[in-house]
C-alpha cells in the first residue's frame, strides 16, 4: 500500500504586528473607554495600551518596531493607505507598531523627528479621548481590510 501523496506545506504567514497604543493620560471609565475596548477587542492582531502619567516618558522602543506619532503636523492617510502601511510592516517583519498620543501640547520636535510615521486625523483638533477612539477604530478597520473582511466599504 502506497502512502498518500504529500500536500505542499502552507506558505508561512507573517506574524501579526503588536499594535501598541502609548497614550498620555488615563482614560478612566466612560463611553470613550468602552469604545476603545470594543474596537481593540475586535482586532485579531495582538494589542496593548500603555497609559503614561503627564510627565512620564514613553518606554524605549523595542528592536524591530516602528513608531507612529499622532500629531497635528502629521500627514493624513486614507484608511486603505493606512492598512497598506500596516501590511507592509507585517510583511517586513516588524514586531511592534507603537502609536504615540501626546498631551494637550503635543510632541516636541525631537519626538516628531524620531518617528517612522507622523499622522493626523485631519486638520481639526480632537480631544485626546476621542483621538484614542479614532485610532482604535482605524486599527480595527485596517486589520479588517488586510483580512478581506467587509467592514470597510470603499467608494
């Protein structure tokens, strides 16, 4: 009796990137924190939230990571472009994407200059709690786009 033919091994899928939100201030309990938890809980990729005290500095970036600073001086990206960026990082072996949300005065020039990507959620100013919700939703949307999920509708 002959053994069954071997099937080719499935291609190695790249490991998902840890999506790490590093935010100044505590969100506490309330509708904003519920929305952040709801969106982050839907993401199939690993997520982490680190809340910093007002004057604390962000922990050092680990190896094989990228830092994204949310700042009014950043560029605006479409949801598709944001998803493509996350997908490229995943495919390039990035282990962690850190998303920095600053205090009311934003970031200093050194932090902005050290970022791998500087993004803004449009020209309007957003309260930090809502910016955190917007980021969580866009992370869910981007990972949904990459998974081929119908959540995002283009057009």
